[in-house]
């Protein structure tokens, strides 16, 4: 079966050959491309094609959609954010929630931001409350702001 490349794929392929992965990511951000998945070849979250193949727009490789905090339906605040502070009324609200609906945004060892299941104190930055409970306390996701 021959699969024709879309105009976006061709544009990204051209951008990659001239400016690398950063050029592709910048272009996708500019056109407000919203579909991303993990690419093993790029070892990162990348923009993907919108067809059923979900190919990486950076290298053309195969991708896999990884679970994210969005799968657990985060509770949105009035200001459209999903994070709660670690003090005051926000902390009181977080502590009043079912523990399996609480996630903690922490600073990782390499300076990255990570969302981990449960209420944690060490390295905490913010809390997130979800409508869907987690079942595995070892779950962790990269935080993409």
C-alpha cells in the first residue's frame, strides 16, 4: 500500500532538512498543531500526523500515544489552570479531596517538572485534582506547560 504524504508532512520534512527538529516544532507551534505523541527515535514528545498512522512530523518514525494527566480529567479552576497552590485555602481544598484524585507536580532531579500520583510534600510545586482516580500510585507524567 502506498501512502501519500500530506502537505504538512512535506513541509516538516523540508524544515527538518534545513533547520532540524527545532524548526519543525516551531512551525507546528506557529500553525497551532495540537496532536503530539512520544517518538522513540526522537526520544521525546513530538508533533504527529493527524491521520491514522500518527507518524512523527520530526523524523517520520512511528509514535506511541502515552497516557497523560488529561486521561484522568483534571479539575479546571475559574482561571482555566489545573494547578492548586501548596498553602492556604488551596491546600485545605486539596487535603479535603479523595486521596486517589490528588496528584503532585514536583521538581525532578534533573530540573524537569513531573506530575506524580498522590499527595507528596518533598519537591512539591503544585497539586492537581482529577475527576478520575488513579489506581497505580507509581504513575508519573512529564508536565508540559
